[in-house]
């Protein structure tokens, strides 16, 4: 390098330009992280609402054009497979289709955890090796929720392992990711939230939803519900891969009936109803 080139490379202006380029790149990376976290949060929220007991108001929210646009754009930030599956689902989400969706929902899930396609985590997997599988798993879920300031109250009519609650929990943690990035909170707090999500996917949501989604997709009589099942599988498995978690098997079977464990779970007083099913009930 000659003297002129050396002087140019060492000039303060060049240094400032390089620092500015690095800062811009870092800012773009940070903004991308924030947008991705918000996208994950919204998709988790959307799915949680979709698996609640259907009501006209809830269905209107799910099918409102602005909400669908946000859902599609959020899915678009999470990979091509998620984007494509969201596109297939939204084709079937129309306000006029509520009655058809409700009928298919009740056929698939009914009003009990013992339906052909249970919405509750602890219905999936063999518990012969551990008769305390159910209460332990419910207690672990409760501990996850409490650790982040969340609690399922006894009058909510929802069991801790209902799919909608697990989805809502990850919606909250993803939103916390976005907040931590936006306000550049302590890295330890951000890492704690990320590790909690990784563990929750590995031990809970990512363990059983592949099997749940497969069962629902195979049995659903309504294209919107079938599309919802397929999107749930694609999205949760994609999130598992992003967190370096191996998704559970799609062949995971329903657990055998254990009346003793059922009684222990029933002692919490929560009925096995989909979230929202008791809304407006006087009983």
C-alpha cells in the first residue's frame, strides 16, 4: 500500500464512516429481532384465540380483515413454510363461516378432555411408568406461569394444560422478548426469558402439539379447522427448530385412562372445558 492509500485508510473520516456502518447494521439486526419477536407474539395470540371455545365475537375478531392482515404479515416474518401455511389457513377464515366452524369444533373437541382429539396436554403420552405424570405436569405448568407473574384462577374454567393457555403463555414471553430488545434491558433478563421458552417448548407445547395437530387435521370436517391444525403444526415445529428443540412425535398416542390420576387432577376443581366455554354461564 502506498502512502496516499495508507493515509486514506487511516483517516478519521473513514473511521467514522465504518463505525456508522457498523451501528446501522447493528440497528437493522436489532429491529429485525424486535419485529420477529412481535410477530411470534401475535401469532401465538392468534392461535390462542382460535382454540378458545368459539363465540360470534371471538370469530369476528379472528376473521376481521385488519387482524387477518396482521396475522399474514407476522407469519411472513417467520419463514416460508409458516407463511405458506398461514396463506392456506386464511383462505378459509370468513365471517360467514362461523356456524360451520363451530359445528366442526364441537365435533372434534366436544365439552370434555376425553374427546377424540383432546385439547389438553396431559391426555397425550403413556403414563404407565409414572402414575403421578398428570399432577406433576400440571404443577410444572403452574410453576412456569407463576414465574412470569401469571396465574390461572379457579373461576376461569380452564385447566393449566389447555392448548389455548400454553399458546397464550408463549405469546406473553415473546412480547417480553420484544420489550427487552426495544429498551435494551439487561442481557441476563433476556436470556432468562429465552431459556424459559426453550424449556417450555421442549417439555410442554412442542412435545405434544405435533400429535395433536396430526389428529385434528385427520379428523376435522371443516377446512378452516383443518387449516388451523396444519398451521399450528408448522408454526410450533418451526419455533422449536429456532430454539434448537426437537419437536415431539406426531405419533404420540393418547394416554390410557387412569382413574386415580384423574381424581387427583379433578381435585383442583377445574372442569375439562375449552377456555371460554363457561362464558355467560350461571352454573
